[in-house]
C-alpha cells in the first residue's frame, strides 16, 4: 500500500553465524559468508531506497532495478479473482524459478504447478516443500495459502553463489545453495521452507514487528509452523517429533544437529567455528541486545528460544498431533485481529491462554497446559 514500509526480509540464518564464518581460515568459506552478508545488505538497501522513492516519484519513473520488491509487494495488495471452490478442491499454485546464481529475482521459470519433476534437485525440493506447507495450513486450518486467498507460492533457487541463507522477502521465497563447507543447500530441510513461508502467514495476519520481543515472536511463530509442516508431512506425534529447526542443514564438519532446538534451546550446536547455540529457554536468561541489524534486531533469532520452548511444552502436555490443539491455539492467536504488532512475550502469552479458552473451554486441559508452559519458561501473565 502507498506510504507503507516494505515487509521485513526474514532469513533463516542469523547474521551472527555469518560473521563467525567470516573469521575462518578457509578463503572459500570467508568469500561465501561475505557474499551472503553483502547480498543481504544490498537487498535491505534496495528495499529502503525503493520504498522512499516510491513515496515521492510518479509511477513509472523509478528505475527497474529499484522496483522489483515494491512492485511484487504491491501486487499482493491488488484484488485477485476469487477461487471457485464450490465444485473443485483448493490446490496450491506453485512456481519455482532458477536464479542461476544471480541476484535478480525471480529468475527463469523451472517448474510450474502440476509439472513433472525436473533434473534439478533443488527445484523439486522447493516445489515439494511449498506444497507441504500449503497442505498443513489448508488441511489443519482451512487456510488457502499464506494470505488465505490462494496467493501463488513463488520461489527462487540457486540464488547468488555460495549463498548461506534462505529468506522470505515479502513476496516470495529465496534459497541459496550454501557454501558446501558448513552449510548444504537450503531447500534440503522441509522445516526451513515451512519456517520461511510462515513469515508470509504472519505478514498477512499479526504483522509482528521484526524487532525485540515482537520480532522474536515472529521468528518463533515461524519455527512453530515450520516444525509443524514437517510433523504433518511425516505424520508424527509430538512425542515422535525431533523439535529441531534445520536438522540436516549442517555439513558433517559441524558439531551440531540443527540451527535451533525448540525442546532444548541452546543445545543445537557447539562448534569451534560457529560457536555455541546462544538461545535461552527461560526468561531469566533473556539476552538484551541493541535493536539494530548488527545485533539481530534485538536478538530475534536468539530470544525466540523462550516462546519456542513454551510451544513445545504445550504440545508435549497435550500429546497427539501438535498441529491439532497446540497448533490451532497458536494459529488462532496470530489470526486474531486484535493482537498488537509490537506485542511482547507476556501479551502474546495472555492471548494464547485466551485463544485456548475460547476454542476448548476456559477450564479445559488446553488452557491449563498453555498457562503452565508460559509459567515454566518464566513469562509472567
């Protein structure tokens, strides 16, 4: 919308891990990390300049290299023909592009909806991951795509060279191939794909501000639904799930199992090069950081461990399939139009308790499990 800032670029890999890679002795790793940081900074700058110029320039004057993200974001606001669902079931509308190691998006169309698998593994992984994410939201919550209105799911693979990240840019998914030394391709993990697409759901619902506690909640909600995408796809119960985000993303040289653990924040990795997983799982260990890009926007990827653990505790207490009762409570919470964009942990916790009471009864096991989980992680409601 005119005058509105562009949605945040939400990445799976926090900048503090990339800065650790810049300090390594391997020149290929250093170059890949530097390229990733530079590409991320360039994208932030382009989005800022585009937003500023679009406010003061007549339409058509902004040069093409500055209009990519804003134009695609504006397209999301335009009315689209309503889907006919009376006789036909809803289906995803996917389009996977090959960026061919460049940074201009979306790239060359590699696989459209309904097309057969191609020779490129990353294209097929992205296609399947987008489909699995759509399927969770449709089957569990009757939500047709990220916006609830059948938004086409667009993704680009092979972004840049050695790009160590995946991100949702407000209009589409983007995946790098990794540096091959510490990280493999970012389409490899279904929960990573689900995590990034869930940022799109948050964008169209709660719109949680991407800084401080609301930013950590933004990240946590994506971890929650990213994990649920994988669990739903595998048919796992809460007890069977690994509750890891990014398991399989590290190469064998890294001492770690994943980027994050929802069950035990702070234990996902402990590596000489990458350092130790910094996530707290308790409010008493909350990490206070400056609210700027150099400090992870106030630790959005760090402090998300606290609400992550709260959700895990709820899902474990309720048992069964976590996308059913626990996931439904979180989904109801973010889709409630009354939630402030800058909500803090305590405010979000209160709203999950209210959501559980409204759907399952104020005196029910669900509301009790939610209240106990937040108390366990030290969030006072």
